[in-house]
């Protein structure tokens, strides 16, 4: 590491192959000039609980959790007149929220309610926005999404749906969400558990959120009902 001669050295990649019968393995060493890691993490999201482990009930309710960007138009019935929780502050999260906002705009007779939960806060005044600008970003759409995310997280304490009509915010130049899109932003929270009330037959599940700043987990619990 750190030596100039390593720049010209070949890469050695150890791979394991199963035999044709599947009961034994064989190791091979592949020599190459370059290695492209395209294994990715898309579709293999982190667990939602504290410390990288599943939250209580997360595995049980896995069918209610989508770990990729959903096709909200194709599966609109799942989101119209329903409440959706979006957990995280990555680009998949804001892309999903943007798609839900567009779904609401295209279906003005229905409502789209969103609870957006992030471990970090949108500390713009301290120079630490939820989504930081990437200098010389070759993907302009990513910067557009970042600006949208920070605007939504800052609007009326996260109550984005309180805006009227489709007016334009002069500061951010983004079209404000129509009133049927209602977003509530929950900064600095950790998902503690997922549960359901057996008496409910409408598929509603409950998320228990805790303040991440309370290390002893003694903060007031926030319970949100999410309709599947």
C-alpha cells in the first residue's frame, strides 16, 4: 500500500467455485489488470434497528418492507389513500419520496401520506444539511434530488403537505407539493420496533421511533400507524 510500483502490479482475485456435483468447492486465483466491483448493495439494504441489527418485528413484517425503489405508479393502490414510511437519507429514499409526490400530483382525488425517518438531522444553519452538495457531480439529477430533500425537510418543520396548491418556492425553485401530498419529517430518530394490532384488519402496522440522542432510550416514544 502506498508504493508507486503497486500501480503497475496486477490484481489477484481469489474466487471460489462449487463443483458440478455441488458437494465440494474449488479455489482459483484470477490475475487481471483491473477489477470492477459491481456487486453493489441495491436490494440488500441495511437492517433498520440500532447498531445494524433488525428492529423488533422487522423480520416478521419483512413482507411489508421494500428495500428497493418501488414502482409507485404500477402499484399505486398500495400508496394512494395510504400512509407510507420512508426510512433513511440516501438517494433511494429521496427518489422514492419524489415518486410519491408525483403520484399525488397525478391523483388529486386521493391522498398520499408519508412519514420520513432519518437518523441525521437537516442542520442547514450549522452547515450540515441532510444532503450535502457533491462538488463537480457528474450526475445533475442527484443534485436536484438533494435540493428537493433539503427543501422538504425544512418546509414547515417537515409538514410539506401544508403548502397550498402547486405554487413555486422562490428560494428553492421547486414546485411545492399539492395539498394531497402530506409529508411529516422525523429527524434524528431510530426505528425501535414494528408491530401490528391484531384487532386491525386493514393491514395497518405500527412503527416505534426513538430519539437517537437519548443513549439510554428514555426519550418519549413516537408511535406511527402505517397502512400497508
